[in-house]
C-alpha cells in the first residue's frame, strides 16, 4: 500500500529544519525556538495541516525529553501549571473552527515581543519577587490555547517561567513535562476536528526519524551551557519567534 504522503520537495526543504529546530528547542531551550516550527512549515502547507503533521513528532520528542530529564523537573510547579494549561487547550478546541490561526499567531507574537522588551529595557533585580500566581494562571491558559491552535505555547509560558530564574536543566525539564501533558491532551480534539488524516500522518512518519536527532542535540546543549548564555539564546529565540508570528499574522 502506498501512503499518500506529501511529495512536494519545497515542503521538506522547510519541514526538515523546522523539525530539527523543534527538537533542539523542546529538549534544550524550553520551546524558545520551537514555536517557529509551525510558521516555517506554513510556508508550504496550511497552519492546521502543519500542526497536525507535527503531532506524532511532538509525541516522540516529548517522550524522549521526559526520559532525558525525568529527575530534573519541578513537580510542585507542574501541579500549578498543568490544570491551567489544559483549560487553555479546551478553549482552543472549542474555538478552533471559528478562529483565524494566523491572527492568533500574530497576537502571540506581539505579546512575545512586549515581554522581551520589558525584560531587556527593565531587567529584574536579583531580589525581584517572582510574578504573581494570577498572572501565571493567565499566561498558562494562554499557552495551552496557543499550543492547541498552532503549537505556539512556548512564548506565553516562558513569559511566566523565565522570571522564576530556574537553572537551565530544571527550566527545560519542567517545560518538557508540561508540554508532554498538553500535547497528549490534543490528540482526541485533533481527531474530532478531522486533522489526523492518513496524508498528514504518513507525512509525519517520514519526518519522525529527525526527532531523536534534534532532541539529542538539545539535551547536550542544555546540560553543558552556562545559564547566562542559555537565557541569551532563549531571548534570541523569542525575538525570532515574535517577529515571525507577527509577520504571519498580519502580513
């Protein structure tokens, strides 16, 4: 039986680096660059199709990331984050067919750049208190929502977690565990919305071997990089992500 996977060479020219970038981000930089994956793939396919194709890839990456960081994530913090993230995915599932995914991406991009500007122009002092929990709840719901719509949940959650000043490994591990639960919760709604068709799944299987490579690179970077360089690269990823999302949303 021949699977009806996508055969357009341009699709793979953008999808292969997008998948590698996603793997490095999810296992090394807490989704800082990973939110670029769908916008980059959307150069060749629609945003919903790109999101559907990435679902099996994300599942494998999440499992590999959990295995690599199984002793490093913050359980108490996750108990706060996960319920709000799941609430966001529920909102995303209910509104998916009436929302323009590109407009949502553009709004996420604006808030990403505003957060980045605030961090760079008014850097926090070493004794600055962490963000209030009510703000964390709002940002985490937003993360679940944008993750469902376009796998762009990293920037809103990073805006809350970065000020906590976790170590690179604990930051990455906690983000990996959070998005494992969020991405797992999206399978049934995606199937209900008709996004997990044979063509998308066959294409995803063709890209799946790239997942371990991206995760391996990211894990090695997270365990060897200095905290200062880690957060600089994270901010660079958020800058690129914000600009790309705004371009896609309003161009």
